[in-house]
C-alpha cells in the first residue's frame, strides 16, 4: 500500500497506529477480493482506490481545502450532500465498519450495550487514524438513534460536530421539521465556508448526485440477471467507496464497469453457478471495511444479489426531484427525497416491509439474510414484522446479529451454510 507519511503527519494523524491499522489490509483484501475467479476487469479501478485508500483522495481533499472549499463529513444517508457540493465543497461519508478503533472508543463509551458502528466511527477519531476525519472542517451527526445522538456530544469534544434533528415520523409536522433542518444546515455551511449557496449551483449539484444514484441503480440492475455478472462482495465494495470518491470520477468508472457487466449478461456469463442461492441482505449498514457477511455467504456457494441497507438501496433508490428553480423549491425537493427513505428510526415504518418484498421479487431472491448490528434496537425490532411478511410470501429468512470482529466467524459460517443448504 502506498504511504503518504508527510501528508498524514501534517494532518495530525498518529502514523504509527495508522500503520498498525492498515497492516493487515492487503492480506485480507487478497483473500476476500483478489482471489475471486472471473472478476470483471472494471474492478481494477476500485482495487486501485482500496490500495491507496488514504492517499490520492485525501490529497484531493487537502487541495480542496487549500483552495478555500469546504470539506464536510457525515454519517447518514439523510444528510444532503447536494448542499455541500453546491457550496463548491466535498461531502464525505464517514461511517466506519472496522474493529481496530473500537478499543479506543471503549475507553470513553459503554462497552457492552452500544452499536459497534458508533464505537468504530468515534474510535477512528480518537485513534487519529482516519485522514478523512482530520481533513474535515466539521462533521454532521443526526438524531437517528439514541446511541448516535449521544455520541455527537462526545465527538464534539474532538472535532466540531453539527447535529441535524431528524424527525422520527413522516407526518406533515415532521416533514416541516426536516425542511427547516435542511435550511439550517444550508445556513451553517454558508456561515462556516463564507460561500453563498445559489439556486443554479444547487440545481447542478442535485443533478450530479442524482447521476451517482443512477449509476448505482444501473449497477444493481445488472444483479437482477441470472447468472449474476458480479459478486455481491464487489458490488458492496463499490457502494462503500461511493461515499467518499469524487462523484464525477465515480460515475465514469462505475459506468464503464456497467458496460462490461451488461456485455456479460448478453453473453450469459456469470460469476456464480446458475443454481447458486440468490440472497438479499437486509438491515443495518455495512460501512468499509465490513465484508464479513458477504464473504461468508459467497464462500458457502451463495451469491448476494442486493442489499436493502444504507450501503445498498437506501443510499441511492430515492432521487431528489429535479427542476426546482428557486432554492426554496430545491430544499422542498431535498426534503421529499429524505422522507421516502425507510430507515428503522421512523415509526411506523411499514413501507420498509413493502421495500423488502419488492426487492425480493425484483432480484428474484431465494432467501433473505436479515443483518443486524449488535444492540441496534430499531432494526432488531423490525425483524418480526418483516419476517412475518416474507414467510407469508414463502421467502425463507434468517436473522444474523453481528459486529465487526472475527470472533463469531465460525458460528456465523455454520448458520449461513445451514441456511443456504435449506433454501
Ligand atoms: S438512514 S440506518 S445511516 S441512521 S448507529 S441506527 S446500526 S444502533 S446507522 Fe443509519 Fe442513517 Fe438509518 Fe441508514 Fe442502528 Fe447503530 Fe444506530 Fe445505525
């Protein structure tokens, strides 16, 4: 892996700890990714990004800052990237899926009853091993779950943390609240960056981020084919990288890959056996480098064809309506998109049941693995309703609760193997 010590030191990172963190990555990546047979050639770009995960893109962000452009990071798909882009800046998704920084986080956070995603995210800052944190002007939290909203108070001691109040229902009043929160966020970007967000730039930003959503939808559409032309692991990686790559470059490289995948479909070429069980993974996000569940499913002869997660369809399925001419209309449209995302933080959230049934049909799945990060109550509690609905449609489903460590790999392997044999 490329080393950029001067840049990392100038960002105030703990370079020794950072070396320790990255040291196992090449071996893990070789085992999980590079060892796959018949990978699409278009994955080369994404391999390159992983190989230089804390290099080129970080350098670009440093240059953005030197040019006076804002660099703002966030942890949730509700935060409107479009406003940061409209201010001429870069918006980065920071959510973390690594075990390494959890030890540091546990010095300050509860050990035994807190979601690993929250611990991992904060641990990256406490350990000073994430250049994306260090290059950010500020980070944006949201009041989605109890753990997250209290985490921002702790994170604010390390880096300025701006909190958006996300409503918990989709009533008219809730919609008005989120709209006012988007307006308040816009003002905060303007105040901190000294840039006025204008309607023309906002329209361009909405179009650009929608194009990113379109290309991800195109990628996912290829996964509806049988045989499927790309592994679930590769598709997951692409979505994970979408959170921080330069949007225009990401669109170009993913489009090239999609051309190749569509050619494969025409030629009837797939990466898994035609009788490989097709799996929909539904549930909590799998931020980089959380590849464990996909790897276990695909090592046991299954193939993941879709993710109903925020590192999957919840990230890109809802587009912002285009055509708003004034900022007021554009903010209405940004609000509209968010209100169509069915995260378990909302009550009621019956539309999520419909989403999962629809995806199971669209991707012609043989079974659903409901993935729950430990201690995530909202997603865990939705399992009952979702599993009932799936069973009524005769779609096999099982629930898996896990974290980012390897401690449960053996046990999960047995359960996944049994599930794939059963369906
Ligand atoms: S829109 S899923 S990214 S909040 S942190 S809720 S796993 S206990 S991440 Fe999320 Fe936005 Fe919703 Fe998506 Fe549970 Fe953990 Fe909370 Fe989590």
